[in-house]
C-alpha cells in the first residue's frame, strides 16, 4: 500500500530497506499456551512466595532447549579443532545479511527486523581456530562422524526414536551470529519421555522430550554498538546437540531441576563438553492467555527459577495492559501508521525539533546541538500504559526502548522520553505544545525520540509497531537474560519457515551397526545408577556426588564388596582424589588397578580401615612403587604387637612430662602419638585398650 | 524417459522405497503417519533428489526439519492428508523512471538472483524485472531495467554456440540505444565468456558488465545482490565502455572490482573474491553507493555513438594443451589427426616444452595447425629467447603470445580461426596484435600480488584492509 508518495520524491529510499512490511505471521499453534483464562486480578508476588499451586493458577508452562557442546576432536562441518578459546585477532571480515523471501513470498519477520537494523557485521578470526568454511568462503566438508556418533549416543540415553537418515537443514539466523546467515542442523531423534523423580510436583512425573538435533554452534558476540556488531569465531561450527523438551516444566524450580537432569544424562555419555558456556539453555515461557517467549542462552541452572518467575509476571502484566487497552477501545486501526517516508509526516507523528524549548533537559539540548532528528509520536488512549510496571524496575516503556536499541540502533542513552514519565526530560509546557500539535488529548500518551535521522525514522515505526503489538498481549520474541533476573528484547521469534534443506550436504544414512554398537555399550542413565548406589548402601548425597563428579566409572570398576567398603571408597574419591587433583593442579585419572589394592586389602580385612585414606593417598602419589608394596607398608609389617610395645615404651617419659585438662584428653593425645606406628594393622579399639592398661588412664569421661 | 503423472507422484523415488510408498498408497506431498522399527514419525512426504539413494523417504516434520525413513524400517504408513503448494516468486512491477538510464540484463542461466523452494531446497531463478524488483528493490534506484533470458545453462555448459548468440544480442542492445548491458553468468567460465565478448564486440560505446555470484542468492550471506547492484551501477552510469567482470574485491562486503574481460580469471573455487586481474591492475572499484573509483588510467570511455565493431565467429577445433613433464608426442599427433586447427600450449616457465615432442610439433606445423605459446605460470611473459630450448621451439613455428592467459589465448584463437578459416597469415596477425587489452606492453610492479599468508607484513595488511 505504498500509494502516497510525496510529490517529486522517489518512493525508494537510498538505504536498502525493502518496502515489504513484516506481516506478523500467526503464531504457530505450538507457541500458544493451551489455556486462555488469564487470572487478570492475580496479585504480583515475589519469587519464593509462590507455591506450585499458585503457578498452576497462572497457567505457567515452560520448556527447555538445551544446547550441549560435544567433546569431539573437531568441528562439525570442517576439520578445525574444537574447544580452543581465543581472543587473538589475526584478521577481520566485514559482512551484511539480506533477508530471503519465505515460502509464502513474505519476508520472515525476524529476517526483516535484522535487515532493518542495517548492521555491519564484523568477524574476528584467529588462524588457529578457523578455516575458510567458517567465513562462508568454502562449502561444508562432510559432517563429522564422531559428532553424529555422540549425538546418537545422547539420543539413546534420552530414550528417543532415532531417524534412519540425517538431512542437514539450514536454519536462518540474520543476527550475524553465523556468517552464512544460517545454521546447519540435522534432526537426529524424536519423541521420548524421561522419569522426572525430582519434580516438585511428585516423584511419578515424566519429562517429555520433543526432539534432539545436531547443529553447529554460533559465534560469540564481542560487542554490539549502534550499527556495528562484532563476533569472535572460535566457537563457530562446534558440534552441539539441541534437546527440546515439551512444556512439561510447570514450576520455576522444576525448570532448574529439569535442566540439571538433562545435563546429567548427557554427561553420562562421557562425550560432552563441560565448563562455562559448554551447555546453554533457551527457556520457553508462557502463561494462560499468552504465547511462547524464548529467553536465550542461559548458561547457569541456578538463575533459571527467578528468571522464569519474572518472565511469567511480565506476561501477566502485558495481558493486563491488553485488557486495559481493549476496555479503552484501542484498535489496530487507531495505531495504523501509513507507509510514509519519513514517517513523521503522518497524523500519529511529527518533527518536534521546532517545539523544543531551551528549558527542556540537557540530553535534548545536546541532541539539538548534534543536529539530531527529534520526533514526537502520539499513542492514542495509551495514557498511563507506558508507565505500567512489567518487570522489577521496568515499565512498559522498557519494552519500547529495547526495541529501539536493537532495531533502530539508537545507542546514546537516553534517546526516548514519554508523557507517562513523572521525571520526563521535557517540561510540562513543552508537552502541552506537543499535545496541541499532535491533536492529542489527555487519554493519549506521547513519546519523544531523538537520534540520527534514519534511525529515528525506524524508531517511529517501531514505537507505533510495539504499541500495536500490545493489543495482542505478549509478542513472540526471543529475549536475553539480565543478571538481575529481568529480560530484554533480543529478536522477534522466527517462524518455522526459516528452515530449508542444505543443498551442499548429501543425506547421511545412519548405519544399523552404529545403533547396535551404541545400544550395546550404552552407559547407565544417571537416575538408574543413583538408585543402584543407594541400594548398595551409599547415602543419596554420596551417590549423586559420585555421578556428578564423574567418579562413577572408577567406582564401578573397583566395586567394593561391602556397603561399608562402598561408603569408604565414595568418601575417598570425593575427598582424597579431589585433594590430590588440587595439589597437582591436574585431573589425572587414577589407575583403577592401583586403587584396587587398597579396596581389596580392606575388603579382606588384611588392612584395617583406619589406614584406608593414608594408603589411598600413598597409592596416588607413589606412582613409582607397586601397589602391593605400598599396601604392605601398612598391612604387611611383621610384628605389630612389638611395634606397639616399643611405641608405648618411648611414649612413657613424654606422657609423664605433660599435663592434660582431663583423662580423655590425655588418652586422645596418646592415641595420636602411637597410632601411626601400627596404622592399618591394629584396630583403634585394641590400641586404645592397651593404652588405658599401660598408663592407667581413667575412662570415666571418655 | 519419464512417465508423466506417476513420476510426479513419486518424484525422485525409485525401488525399493517407491514400492513401499505404493504399497501404502503414499505419494509425494502426502501427509502421513509412519510407524517404523525406529519409532513413529509424522510429516509431509517431499520429492527426493534424483542423486540421492533409493532407500529412504524424506519427511518434512512440523518443526520444519526433514528426516529420512529407510524402506525396511517401515511397518505402516497412513496417509492423513495431501498438501501440495506451488512455490512462486512474488512479482512487483519494476518502477519506470524516464530520467534513469536504460539497462538490458541478459540471462545465461547462472543464478544471479534466485529464490528457494523452502521445502525441497530447489533453487528457482528470479529473472523477470518484476521478480528481480521483488528480491533486489535497490535496482530501481539505479536504472530502468529490462531483461531477456537467452539460455538456461550452467556456466560449464556455455560454449561457442552461446557466445555467438550472446554477442549478437549485445550488439543489438548497443544498436537499440541501451545505456549499458549486464550479463548474468555462472562464475566458473565467466572469464572465457568475457574474453569471447571482448573479441566479438569491439569498440563498444557502452559498458558490457558480466556478473555472477559465489554464494547463491537464497542465502542471507549471498554476494549476489551486491554484485548485481554494483554491476548495474557500472552498466547504467559507469564511464568504462568495455567488457568487464564485476565481482567482489575482498571477501568482506566492501567494494566490487571491474576487471577487464581479457585479463580476468577465476582464481578460487569458492571465495567471494575469486576474480582477479592477472598481470595488471583492475580497471576500477565500485563502491556501495554506486560511485566508481578509477584504478587504471587506460580504459575505453563511454560514447554517445553506436559504432561497435561486431565480429561473430568461432572455430571449435581449437584446444589448450597443458604441458607436463614427460609429455609424449602422440598427444599432439592425435590432435592433428582429429583435425584440430589450432593449439594453445600452456608451457612451463618462460614458455617451454620437452624435446620429445619437437618432432610432433613439426608434424603439426607442416599439417597447417597453428600453434601458440602461453604460460601455465599465469603471470609473466612468454620469453623464448632466453634459453636455447625456447629458440628451438620458436624454430618449430610456435608463436609466443606475450602475457595472454591460456584461456584467453584459446578463445582468441577460436575467434580468429572462425573469422578467417582460410587465411592463416591473417590469423597470425590477429593473434599477435592486441585487440582488447589481452596482451600488455609490460607488467606493472603490482600486477602480481599473491600475498603470502602468515608473513608479518601480509598479516598486518589484511588486518587493516579486511581482506
């Protein structure tokens, strides 16, 4: 409908913005919360004050997309090394992204939004971590077999149905995080359900998994200022699995618990990367009456509950705003902005430069001095809405400001003020003049935005556009998590039409032999293993630690015969082994055959348990000696009785020379002196009895 | 070779998968529920690529992902619907502005602009002005665009018959008063076609700009739109009235280069910046705003007349002989026996071949075959007087072609022999005279710059100039 072009003007601006407007495609049914009964009068409550039943009232639903890097030798579609992190910059490449038309001949909303930002995208390259594939100057090399194998393993651990043939797809990303403009990704497995015993809602719950895909990782963002975004390419192309759950996580605590559970299961494969950034989740949140919003890239599980709680209430507040606007009779027609260039030549907006006064605040004066464009936008019947609280510390205006920051690339804050703001940068007199000029009454809100000419043109469209979206309530967005648990706009949520086949990569049939091999050697799932350990006598805490700290394999190899022996070994692995690692600053895997010596000597009673930790330590450290000789230091001495007698003899004069506060203290000290001489050969009880007899120590307080 | 209706229903499927589909009454575009030994899957059946194996069915899932299901895992397939959608490129009328130059875009089959069928991945070329406007609206800022699709062939299938048609159309566009010509072309043999046009259409009054893309235009990172925009600027308003290739300068999105059609060569299989001018510097840079920055002092300026010299001909029996050590004389004898009339040798070093083939060269000369020498080093001049071997080869009647590239030598010889099939002397004259910048009088000191990566000064340079 680009009919009204001002006389003598070209309808196209020199900037390459297609005149296609993003048509908000109907949300996929999968994105809508199944309930529509929003509890609009539900009070705002802090995280921690809500029970699972309260979240049920809200209709809270959450699903996770867990991105897990695989610990493979190289990247997924080229043979560059995996897992090398760098800050070195050998060269930089500059690119732009253009939207491509969707299946229906429309531009994908996200794609167009990214294009509207007209960003320069810079990729930093370190020659040690990238080749020409990463910068999209070489077609992909064959998909990495090892990555496919690990992905199939993880899929087996999740109990999913695996496909017969991988088809590599392209998933468009125009934010620049991948130089090709799309991510290569392949469906590996679908549809499964895991027992979810740790759920807040009861031990019988299940967590359904929708799908597991194998995909290449994106770049790491270095900076994003104005029209220039900088990425580092070391992570680009690393293989990762994306596991998508169904929205079965119905409380914030369950979101965290579920995330941890999925991570543990993937780790059981022994083939996934650990550490900062190796696993990141996208969190999908909705409540009754809202639709899915995706919070991207959360790398710590513990921040999840608060984050989704705040997001749930943001949805509630946006739905309250929608109800309010409907009550006021606001319609999309009221907020229609004719497609004009520039947009401030419309009934909803005007060029406000001449209306500013010298008494208006400093930032506006500076804008005037810089020669910025200043536009005022009338938002019909929006009075009070921009000041409506949506998140802790944020009001609805934050939704608009974030859009302007991302899409209009306005950077030097502040760049917007509005009539709902009690501390607005504009004096009341100026607002009155703006109201008069815009034909606004008291029911209307007015936003004032300033910055470079082209950016303000985009900003005016975005302000009106975001307010129009307030009529649908919660727009489909991806959002980024802030440290305080609030979120900010990142992108419009892309639709499924951004996915298409990768013509550079042939289909990849999954060999039956691989699946058979994987299934035959499948590691025990952590929850099953944990139950087995608890049955075997470990405390739940010890059982979990053994698994989470990756000692399970060693533990099962050594397999002590008794419950006591298992508890002892679990404790030694958690304390002694970790202490040794810390001391040597290396996570050296110990040789199970060496440690077997101490386990067996204790199991058979040859070594008394008091010496267990000492011998365990010695076995780790005295690697030049045979395990049996190390054990014999403690278990194999010829005559422990004689040694004890000698030790008692030499202790006698020293004990006599000392004074103690009590008899038990005297006994403890004496034990401490004598015990090392007979450690592992005589029991503590025996030695104690001998000392009492030898020194006539009173037992009354012991 | 095709069974019309049935093959559409099972497009790309062969037995055994096709048999399984038939058994369950499932065709392409069916929405199905499949029960398999590897689990249950739901989705839309897509056509299969003819080159893929015969064992799998491609299913598009609701999520947009495709997966393959192997025939022998299928227990049951149930058709629950049918959803065929035709993919169409949106067209918008290309705005006409009488104040803007007229540009003719000829299509040869390269996908300079195209759209993707999102389900099958098939690339659909966008070519009509309306389609192009729909995908690259910036073109309307530059000119009034008209288009004509001449062929639909991949770059490697371009050859003499196409050169003749293309040259004729370019000549006609000049006569018809267009302000510039753009030719969309696959990149692999773009430099061959550029050379052919340079010889067949001499003294053009308007720019003849060849353009392609290294990343197809269905990709967000494609160079196609930028190349097309830059080429259109160069054709509509550019001052250089020669056959030029307009492609990315660096791999970054920064500027395009205009390369002379007889000195340009594709130098990398996949880089955006694959086209380089060899032994000289490019004619000009085209910046993002359409402005043109001259690099080379000597070029043919745009004129108002229509006096192009169009000479269309090509002799097929011409070849390039890429010399290698231990080459046997029978290779040359075979060419003579097959009736070849011209041979362009890509020799080693300054223009050498081994002694073993001398007798064969002599036999070829005596049979009336014209033999020319170029260099497989690509840079530098043939200089056959430096070593004795060179002098001996000259005595055999092999004619040096200075710094003409082997490909340009081949095209030029085909053209010259086509023009003068019965006049060897005239051909020799044409071959040794510079017609369209294919030989230069010398090489500028920066005509050979293959930077060596890793060397500190090269590292510093690419850090600054974004490659």
